[in-house]
C-alpha cells in the first residue's frame, strides 16, 4: 500500500512535465521502491528513457545498480534486458568486444525465456554493429534473422534500423537488387516516422544504385524527390544533389537541364568550398563542354577537377578525369598526350580492381545473400575413434606407398625443374645476344645518319662557295672593272675636268653597288654556313631609319626621287645590326626600282604588341610571277630603272635575318603602281 501511495504522489507532482521531468520522476520513484522485481522494471524503464535521451553514462550507473539487484533476486528477464542495454551502451561507445559479448549473453538468456521479440532485437543490434565494422556478410545474416519477427509485430523503429542495415550490407557486397529492395522499404518506414533526413539519405542511395545500373530515369526521379523535400533549401543537400542530377541528364544528352543543374551546383559548392561535390560538378561540366565542343572551357574545368581529385585522393573521380582528358586530347588530335592519359587510366583502374579483390572476399567466395538457418549454430565437434592395431598397420602401408610416390614425384620435379632452368638460361642468352645485335645496328644507323648529314652539309658549303665565286666573277667584277676604267682614264689624262665632274655620280653609283654587293655577299654566306647569332636589344626604329636614309639621300636626289618620312619614335626587341641590314636592303631595292618623280615612304606603327615597319614605293612594281620567287633561298634579280644590277640575294638575307629575330617579312605589290615591304618584330622578349 505504501508503494502505491508513494507512486501516486510522485505521479501527481510530475505529471505533464517534459521527458527530463519523467526521467527525474522515475528516478525518485525508484528510490522509494523495495528491492524486488517491480523495482527492476522501474529501473529498466528509466534505463530505456536515458538510453533514448543519449544519456549513456547516467544509464550505465543505473544498469550497474540494477544488475546487482537482478542477480540477487535471480530475476532472469531483468538480467537478460539489463545485459542487452549494457551491450547497447558499449556499442554506442565503440567497445566492440564488450558489446558483442553482452549481445551474445543476452541472446542466450532470451532464448531460455523463449522471448522471440527480444531475440530479434538482439540479432538486429548485432547486425548493426557488424555492418558498421565492415563485416557485411556476417551482419547481413543477423539482420535477416530479425526481420520476420519485427515485421510481424510492426515495430517501425526497429524495422527502420533493420532495413537500413540490410540495405547497406547488400550495397557493400555488390548485391544491388537486394540493396534497392531494402532501401525502398527503409524509405517507406522513415516516411511513416517523419524522419525527413533519413528519407533523403535512402533516396540518394537509391538514385546512386539506379545510376550504377544505368537506369538513369529512375535515378533522376529519386534525386528530384530529394530536391522536392522539406530539406531542399539546405545548401549542403543541394550542393550534393545538383551535380549528380546534372550528370544523369547528361547521360540523356539533355544539355539544357544538365547545364542548369550543374551551374547551380557549381555556384553553391564554390561558395561553400565543398571540394568533394565541387569535384563531381567540375568533371560533369567538363564532360558537358567536351560534348558541345567547348574544348578550352572543358580543359580548364577538367584540369581543376584533376587537382582536387588528387588532393582528396578520390580515385573514382580521378579515374573519370583521366578518361575525359584522354577524350579531350584525342579530339584535339594531341595523340601523344591522349596516350599518356590512357596509360594513367588503365594503371589506376587495375589498382582499383586489385584493391576490390583484396578488400572484398565476396569476389572469391560468393556470400550467402539469403538467411542461413544454421548461421548462428556452433560447429559440430568431430569425435575421433581410437584406431585398432590392424588399422594402424594398414595406415603404415599406405603411408609407405605415399612416401614412395612422393619421392618419385619429387625426383621428377627436380629433373623437370633443371630442364626448365637450362631452357630459361639458353633463352636469356639468346635474348641478350639479340639485344646486343640490335644495339649495334642502331649505332650503325645513327653513324650512317651522321655521315649523311655531314655529307649534305659539305655539299651545301660547296654550293655556297660555287655561288660566291660565280657572283664575284660576274657582278662584282663588272662594278670593279667600271671603277678601274674611270681610274685609268684619269691616269692617262684623257678626261677633262668637266667630263670628270659629269662622271662622278656614275662612279659613286658603281662604288655603292660594289659596297652593297659585298655587304650582302658577306651576310648571305654567313647565314648559309649557319654562323649568324642574333644579339637582341631594345632600340629605336626611327634612329635606324634616319641613319640609313642619310646614306642614300644623295643617290635619291641624283635620281630625282622624293622621300616621305612618316617614321615614329618606337622600340623593337631585335638585333639592331641585323635590322639595319634589312632596312638598307629594302631602301636600296625601292631606290633601284623607282624612276624620276617617284616617291619612297617609310613608316612604322604598333599592332597586337608588335612593331610593324613598312617601306613603300611608287615604282614599277612586281609581277605576280616574280612575287612567288621573292624571299627564296636562290639567286633571283632584275635590273633597275637605270639598269642597276644586284646579286638577287638581298631579300633572302632579309627574310633569314628577320626570322632569326622572331619576326616576319612580306610584300604587297601591283605592277605599274608600286610595292610595299612590311617587317614585323616583337617589342619585348618572346616568352
């Protein structure tokens, strides 16, 4: 009677309070109860509430006190349940050994009480802890053993745990159909429990499983369920789902939807600095842009994805990155780089497959995916009979025969091994000999190539020599002979002062032609013998124009040609002396092909970070046939308007000197109208 009065008092004081007050109420009630089974039940009720409130340390104190009482009064059901809850708390604290020991002990006690419900709960808990530790096959059997009883009693909370455990176990042993079945069941139970977070997790797993099965439409449906859930405003959820659903639409070549989802996912994950989901987003964006031929953007996104994959050691996404990079470089016809990506892909793929075999024993011995009725039974102990004297004798005979056979096989094995070793050594000797022969052949081929190059070089030098002699004997001889003729006339006194003054311009012209001819011959021969080395510096283009114009000013005046100087102060990065040679040749050519009254214009300007120099004339121009012959490495020349001669080497020298300085030279000309020669040079050191 006193217990009833005390209980009613406690109940009336604490009724209507929160869960914490209910726990305190049970604690107070427990303090006033006698040491009997009722107190054990009250204690168990309190322990359950503390466990559900995650107050494990406090629950454990009551378990220790209750354990003593249940053992004292020998209350078997109380011992079983307290042992079970003790194991649950050990599991929450990560103490696997004590948890399994407690589960096993409580299960034995529940079997003795024929309590099928609690046996199912214990099996479910063992399944959970084994699956969490990666023992999927073992955990799967325990969870399967619990299902029937839990379904019969419609215990939704326990079923939620069981279905989730089974789905995870089947997922990890590669049984995708079974995993889909139990994730679907888990999602239905979680909806009944209004656990939105758990429903989303199950739907995400279902979407991933359908994606692996290439059922992309179903995968999209489950991803969209997650986006439509009450938690869809959470950036963490959207950052995870958007890149994945974008990837699924990409499988259907629905580029608009894929692009929309992927861009949203990229913005969220960049803002949140969520590297794992950003990696998936970048790989999918790279794939999208690759399929739409936006190769530059695809390369930038895939390069960033590769760096993140390596930093996170995400081998699955890194493998996909290698495959996409191989496709990108193949599309760009960079086959050497594509080959490197393909090799990286196969090496990583082999490594991943090898790790799967090592870490997943189910690949060697297929796991039993259905419930094994004998999974929890101890193995039968084998009873050996005492051997009799006759059986011992028979055994000795058999042993002797086996020993004889064994030695015979051992001898045969030794002979075969010796034979194989000899074959191996002979084969290695042959391989080594063949390798030595191949190396000698390669050396001989290289020597032959070197001899051929040397011979070709000598032939080129000889041709240069012949050409030099030909030009010197012809053009240079004419100019010098003319000068010598004037000198002889002066010596003989055959010329009057007036005649001498009239011949001075012609004498000057011949001297200039001879000088320019020698100048071009020297530079051309050096370039042919590959001895020209540019020494680039920054210099003022206008200064060079001024110097070279001064050299030809008298000749232009004598020929009646006007010079227009539009040059500006500007800097180029090249070898100044080489540039002077080019300008001197271009001005001499313009003068050569102009008549009295014509105009030569020099100018320069900046274009795309380069310095453009032009020398234009209103002379006779160049025919289309002759335009094709300019800048060639062969002698081509025509006489000037006053029958001026040349070597035909000036423009080829100009081209070589300009290209040595990372520049370009070209011409635009119309016959009868005039010609313009352009030179493009860098304004700074090329990168």
